[in-house]
C-alpha cells in the first residue's frame, strides 16, 4: 500500500495553480483516482487532500454511527465541502478560493504527507504546527501502539 509521505514546497502561480507533487500524483493514479479531492481540514488552517478511495472509506466508517445522530450530522458535513479538482497536463490543480483563504495560502504551499491523505499548508503556519506537534510528542512521551499480529489492529 502506497502512503503519502515527505513534504514538498511548490509555488502557486498568478492563476492560482499549484503543482501536486509527482509522488502524490503517482499514488492517486495507482489508487484509481483521476481527480484530487480537497476539503478544509476540520481542525487546522490547512487543506486536506485525498483520492476517492479515502472518501469512500470515510463514508463507510461514518455509516457505522446511528442515522440522524448529532455527531454523525457534524461529521458528514465534510461531504458538502469537498471539491473534486483535476490536474492539467503538468500536474497542476487550481485550489478553490474558499480553501485558499481557509489555509491562508499566498505564493507558496507545502504539501505534507500524512499516510492515507496529505495536507496543504502555508509554509510558515506548517512550521509552527510541526513544532507544536513535536513538542506534544516530547511532553506526552507519545508512541504509536504496537500492532496486534493476530488481528492486524493496534493493541
């Protein structure tokens, strides 16, 4: 399974186009996604990006909550905020203005791999966010739970 990793800083041109990193485009293509799904990050001033596979998985997990449940209603609001954007022949996308404003993007954007998705940040904001996350790891001595080999789930 290919994961979105590393980070790439790209310029945003006058027309609002930004190049999706080639490794990310390759992963999206391998997953059968011919569009990039972008939506506002629900907790940070950033944009999340994924292929259609992630959104389908999200819908499946969301359907496990009771219908008309207030938490489910809140979480399903994401669907109304998703934009499907295609890449041009040079691998560029045009980010919707609302998302650009949400993330505070200017002339550059940093694409950050987060495993099954990626994020798009204003580089300065991301540097601050990364420093906060690294401090949190140190302060709380965080580690990833070990994998239960029998079930394949975290234990």
